[in-house]
């Protein structure tokens, strides 16, 4: 009887583990920059960025949030390498360097936080272990945004790419002034702009031009 109960308990644990693993694997989340938001009286402004580097304090979070949904709709797993940042696009990649021991790690950012003064990034428990700050809880780090790797993630994930294009169109709508007459779209990313121009040409639209103007890629129909 005892052996049978032990077997049933083991089976339940394994099934629960598999269920959680499946939720993590099958919840791809979504690409988002998001609107401005206020936490504890402080307003944060998420935005697309081409360059970001900051030195500050890193912390980590784990068991309390294990299995919860991240800001971009993924399932947080404390045993995987991930992080939270207050304003970077989600998801994206950063390189975190522990300035107290020299350890470095490339981390996928998929959540918002930390909302504690002086802290610039919140690491998953696994990331904290790799960087050597799991026991101390806090460490001085340097965070660098990896633009190329982050853009590759978007381009290689179809639903991220669609959501990225919508975000960019929302943030850079068609201008109504005389200077912008004829422009049909503005983009930050060259590959996305080329794709938009190709779609117009494939629809039979003539005189489609791709220009670079005011630090943006502009698709223009003459």
C-alpha cells in the first residue's frame, strides 16, 4: 500500500512538472514596447532603442514569481535565464557583466522591473547563479543592449515581426504636412522597410522608393 501511494505521488509530481514545462514551451509570448506606466509614483517610458548601456545594481527574483505570466505574456521560469527591465523592448537581448567578479552573460529580457530605487535589472534565479550574485542578492553590473541579436530574434519569429511592424507604425504614423506628402510609411528597421516596399511593388504599385530621412527609413510612392 505504501509503495502504491509513493508511486502515485511520484507520478503526480512528474505530471505537474511536465505540465509546467509544456506551458513554458508553448507560451511564446508577444513582442511589445508598451505605453508609459506609473509604479509607486514614478512614470516609466518604454521605447525602441538602438543603443543602451547602463551601470547600476542588479537583483534577482525566483520562487515567489515562478509560473506567473511575464509582461510580454510568457511563463516565468526561475530555472531559465531571463531578466526584467523597466523600459527596453520585450523580448530583447542584453549582455550583463558582474563588475564585482567579471562574469558575463547574455540574457533574454521578457519582463518589467525592478521597481526599487537604484536597481536597473532584475535577473531570474538561474541568471543570478551564473553571474555569481545569487547568495549576495545584489551586485553592481553593466547592462548592454544587443541590438543586432535582438533584431534577429524579431526577424526570425513571424508573430514578433508582425507585432513589431504594428508598434513601429503606431509610433511613426503617416505625416500630414506638405513635407511628408507621398510618404506611406516610416520605419526604424531597414529590413522591415524593404519588406513593406516589396509588398507594394508586388501589388502592382509603381514608383515605390525607399529613402532614409531624419534617421528613419521612408517608403514613398511618387
